C-alpha cells in the first residue's frame, strides 16, 4: 500500500519511517520506537493491527486492507490542547476522503469521521483517531497521533455502523494517494494547531 509513498512530499521532515506487516497497535509500536531514541518526527504504518485501539482503550478492528498509522511528534503544547488536535486530524481525513475518493463525510467530535454510504443511505464510521501525550505532565515532550481508516479491509458483521471506502465505491481502491494527501493535509493542520496553542498559552 505505501511502498511508493513519497514521504518528503507527504510530510516534510519525517526522520524515521517504519513499515510493519503487522503490529498489535501502531500507537504501541511508535511509542517503542521513540523511547528507543529514534529521530523525530517518526511515522509507523502497519498493514494490520491485532490489538488496535481507540479512545478509552476501545478496540478498533484492523484487518488487512485498511490504513493504520501513528505519527510521533515532538511538541511543548499542553496536554489540554490534544482534543483540538484530534478534531483537526479528523478534518485532514475528511478532506483527503473527499479529494481522493469523492466521499462525503461528517466529523463526529472529538475523534471519529463518518462517511456517507449511498447504498445504505446513511453516514457510517470510516475512521477513528487517537491522540496521546508522552506523560501526564502539563507540557509533554512528545505526542502520538494514531489513525485508522477503513479502506479495503473487511468488516465483521458485529460492526453494522461502520463502512469502508471499497464498500462505498463498489470496488477496492488504491490507498497510496490517499495516504500521501492525508499526511500533507495533516502537516498543515498540525502547524496551525501548534502555532495557535503557543499563542493561546503564551510560551
């Protein structure tokens, strides 16, 4: 899916890029990478997750074919600003889904993206986002932004309120362009979020 992803163009400044065939969670893998001393910013992508999770530890079904990634970023922005970043990330996902696939979306704050499925005539969950700081200190040294997007992955019948890009479009889709556009969108959203937080908090 991401072998041909042009990282310098997609997210300027990525210093560590790790592609995994599988991981318990890209959040867990990215945390280990950062704690091991890898260069900033770090990007971890997995083809599937065996223990993907969302907010409050909720499970996120992450079979092969979806896009699962975590960005590890250095920041001095207070932890109280993280919910705003989750919403901005949702906006980056929504813009990418509309621009690459022509899919209509809605953001369910603070961390979900819903996509309109015309065959079912309703908005269904297509993306989950999780933002975590390195510690509970007021000014964390770094944070992890995790995202899971249902693209070509099969969904179990136990998730009737979810959908995928492939289901909406009626065929499997190439996720590489989407991944690149998503990262470019997020770079802009992250810069604006960080600059705004610095101004608001005066440091």
